[in-house]
C-alpha cells in the first residue's frame, strides 16, 4: 500500500515512498553516491551545522519569495538541477519536471543526458526559462552544435559540468546492474563488463577528460548565453573562473556522486564569500550551490551566506517517480509553504533582506 500524496509532508517523505515503489535499478541509479557515500550524507547534514539568529518585530505580514537568476525572475530561489535518465523513474521522463517547474515559475536545467530529447523538453517548457547542462564531448563539433542549438531555441544559461572528467564509482548502481544480468551472466559476453559498470558509466564514455581552463575562451566565443561552471569546490577556482570571464559558478559535488570526501556546497560557500567580499568581487558573478537541499531552511541558509539560488535534484526525481506531475507539484508547493513560514520566523519579508548576520556558522569547518 502506497501512501497517498497528501501524506507527504516534506521532501524526505517522497524519498521514502520512492525507495519502496521504484524499480530497483532506477532507485539505485538515482539514490547512489560515490564510494562510501560520505559526501552524499554530508551534503544534507552540513546544513545542520548552521543555526539562525532571527530578528524580531519586523513586519512579516507579506512575504515575497521571488528573486532573479541570470536575469530571469523566478517565484522562489531554487531551480530544478540537471539529472540524467528521467525515464528510469517515470515513463514520460524529464518533461514531467518541466511541467512542474512551469507551474511554479522556477527554472529547469536540462541535462545533456536527458531521456527526452532537448527539443521535447523545450517544447514542454513553452516560454518558461530553461538552462542547459553540458557534458563536453571529445568531438567539439558535436558540443558546438548542442550549445548553438540550445541558444537558438532560447535557452538562457550554459552550465558546463567540471566535476566529472570520469564518472564516479557508484557501487549501488554498479551492483544493481550486475544483479540484473542475473543468471545470464555467462552468456552476455563482452556486454557483461559494460553492464556491470552500472547505468552511469554505460552512458558517459564520450565525456572529454582533457577539458581544461584553456577551453573556456572557446566556449565564450561560440555562444552569447551566460556560461557557468558546475562543480567548483574551492575559492581559488572561483577566482580563476571570474578571471576567465565566466558568469557564474555552482558550488557542487554532483550530489555526492563523484569525488567522495568532497565538501558540501554550503561549506564551500562559507569559504568563498568572505574572500570575494574582501576583494569587492561578490557582484562579479552569480554563485549557486546544490547538494542536499531538502528544506526551505536550507535554501534560506544558502542565500544568507551569499548564494543567488540553489539547485535541487533527487527530491523532484523521487516525487516524479512515485507520483508523477502531482508529486512534483506538491514537492514544490511544500517548499514554498515552508519558505514563507521560515522567512516570517527569521523576520525577513523578502529574499534581498537575507544576509550573513542572520546565521551562526561557528560549527562549520570553514568558519
Ligand atoms: C545528477 N547530477 C548530474 N549533474 C550533471 O551535471 N549532469 C548530469 O547528467 C547529472 N545527472 C545526475 C543524475 C542523478 C540521478 C542525480 C541524483 C544527480 C548532479 C545534479 O545536477 C546535482 O548536482 C545533485 O543532484 C544535487 O544534489 P541533490 O539535490 O540530488 O542532493
């Protein structure tokens, strides 16, 4: 017996349902992290090291959650981040997320490795703003075609994934694929090796591990879309990104699926912002974080520390897999309701009031 949708009261509830109802291989692909999954767990628990210093007696009758991301007005400061293989969880694939994002006026980042075609997703979005996540192909002609097609279709941001020169070892994913082969394991010949690598590795062999800072000028030359680096993990690289002329970064460890023992995005944000402020560089790029965002308080903490917005991945995949569009719709609405209440409780009526003074970060390592 599956709980009815109305019994999901927060984003973790969708995960619990998804774990029970999803196909084993799909659950393994979505939920897994690299190696011992230390970073995967840290991503959410890092938020638990930040406490609030709320203000009182501010007028919080009307709360405005809206903000802008890369110039686009959105209703709440999160976006649906890129996650590959949407059809593993729902036969309709990523367009289910697109419809949810459109309903709530949030942006979706379309993955290079979507199950639906790029055009199907753009068509489903209609005039709702979309971004593109890019895995850079060894064949740069293909990459150029993907980027310029996205721009021609009206895509408003290019996020180059820089934390995955090789796909991480997600052992849960690898094992589930292996057991899928089951008793036929002896008869699959060469295919056996590939399948034992799990869904992730089977689809990623085109990614160029020679990608380097030297390639950035070329990207800037082939598109007018703002370019952001997704997967930056230290302040030195944020500075280098600014110097290279990109428009933003996502402080992210790929949802704990790449380097285990990478720090959480929120931890890195606390390291980055003071350095940028010291140089008066905090307005030179937009900084986003993702990884482990499950509560509106997580979003608020990230904005207090200087993020322009946050990306959310797995919760919407789980909502989509368990309940389809109504699930995605409810997950987004829950976040809006949580955020409105928590903004009131910390004494802020709009997101431009969020600032570092509202959080106590002394328990963070990079404090
Ligand atoms: C991802 N992520 C990802 N990132 C990327 O740049 N390209 C991709 O193809 C994918 N694919 C992908 C699949 C799945 C199933 C997951 C869970 C994640 C990483 C994603 O964009 C983001 O960094 C994390 O998902 C954020 O963490 P949470 O919100 O899932 O905890």
